[in-house]
């Protein structure tokens, strides 16, 4: 029976391909941040860095590592990324050609695979995510572990790491025994590329016939329960009678059958939703530049890359109070923050921004862009990591600003 429904559905409604938007829109390359510091002159050889990731993906720790690895000055740093598990995500085209990707092709034990590589490379620095804390690293390299939430520190052996890198601006919630090894380096994003795509806003909206619509963007892993797509769907339903508001859902599923069910559920909103299921991380500036506001419904976040992209694009943000969002969204200044699962308030916030005078809406978006450039620009992110690496390897103290 479901197969028949699906066949009928496919004839009437299909996801929109990102390729429609990208046609005749030039790809604007990311500017790799460069740093200037007297410490660079002290380096006699390239610093060897190994980043360990579970999979290659655009979000979370992996997304931050890709941005950082791409932006490090390859005159001073030699970068390798160890990929522990295979992935179907097509993001290899956004990784700098000077970065060596090493895959666990034979699917051997994680520890055996890592130790084999580390023995051959003798890195100066090893960086790995908190969910790889069970990995045994016998190397003498400086060991950095990334964290994004206080609860991630549970059961970690603080003696096995030299640094904990907190990706948000605050470590005050952490136990005192962790704070001496914790350094805050807020996630960075290239703001210039988002500015550049703003000039294509009207052209992009015109391709979808949405020039006069108010576009609300939702972005995330649709299969991840913490992203709370069900509340997103409820909010769409709450606003179904407002024909001026359209939602852009930019996401994907890991399992095709799950997407089939989702497409069936979307059918009733076919005139209110644009669903993009084939976009790449490099498409984020295109998608955000055509939007008017960004909606985050998550009940759990580390430090949201998608929210950073919305900030960089100058969008007002409507968000739950998931961890880390308070650093990105100032209630009433560049968006609105509401309690978890409060779909009514989030719906009302969308209407507030929709009903704003165009100047007030522009000012709210401008505050998002200002916060991003001041606190979360890629150049600062790259500079702070570079100086940390250099000072730790050379044993020279430095103060990150």
C-alpha cells in the first residue's frame, strides 16, 4: 500500500535540487586565513599535525576540523586527517589538496590503525573528538581533545590529554580540575564568502518563484532525533494558513525508507515547503543568502555550525535554548531564544520577525553579522589555533586574545 502512495506522491511533488539554484551562480572560494606572528620565525621545520575523526561530515567536530585544517598555513603546518570509518558524505571536494586523508580501509581495530599511522608519522600534535576518548594514544605528541558541552567530560581521563579545546566562548561550567587544561577557541567561519553571495539573493529567490515570500530556513540532519524535526513540522503546521511564509528544509537522511516517510508527511505542505536533500557544505552560503530568517529546533547541540552560517549570512535567528545558542543569539537583539520544545513561542517569534518593519528586520540581521565577524571569524579561529600549536611545540607561552 505504501508503495502505491509513494508512487502517487512522486508524481506530484519532488525535492528541489540544489543544482537549480547553483546554475549560473559562480562558486566563490573560501579565503584561507593567514596569521602573522613573531613565533612563526622561530619554526625551523613544519609542525606535524594529525587530526582523528570518526567520519568525514560537514557538521560537529568534523566540520570544524575541516575548516581549521583548510585554513592553516601549509608553509608552517603539515596536516593529516585519519578517518576511522567510511562515510557516504560527498565532502571530499572541500578539503584542501595539501591535506593528506588516511582511511581505515581494512576496517581494523581503531587503536591498531591509529598506532600504525602515528608510528610512521611521528606527529607533534594529535587532535581528537571527545567521543574517541577510549582511544589509547602512546605517542609523545601533544594531545588535544575537543569538547562542546560540559556533560561530554563524563568519564574522561584528564591525565591522558594535554589540552581540552572548548569550541564555545565559556568554560565556567566545567569542574575546576578540568579548567586548568581547558582553553576556549570559539569555532570560526569565513564571513566574507557569505557577504559575497548576498548580491545573488534576488536571482536565487526568482529561480524558485519565491521573490515575494518570507523564507525561513531549517538546516540539519533529519535523522538525528536531537534536531527535533517533529517540532519543526509542527511549526510549519502552525503557520500553514499564512501563505506569505515559506520554509526551506535543507537536510538529509541516512536511510532511504525514512526519507520516503518524510516525503509523504510533507505532501500536505507542498505549497509551503522547499526541500533540499542534495546540497553540499559548500552550498551553505547560497542557501542562507536567499533566506530571511533561520530556525533551530534542537533539544541538544554542541556548538551549532548551522547557526554560525546563519550569523555569517546576517539572518535573524529563532532558536531553542540548546547548549551554546546563548553565545550566538542575543534575545531581542539578533533573534529570539526560547525554552526547549516551546513550539508556540518559536512560532510567535517567526511571526514577530515576519511582521517587523523592513528596517528593523535588517538591523536584527546586521547584528547577527556583526556578532559573527567580531567573535567567530575564521581568521581569529585559525590564528588562535596556530599560535597555540606553535607555543606548545616550542614551549613558549603565548596569550590568546
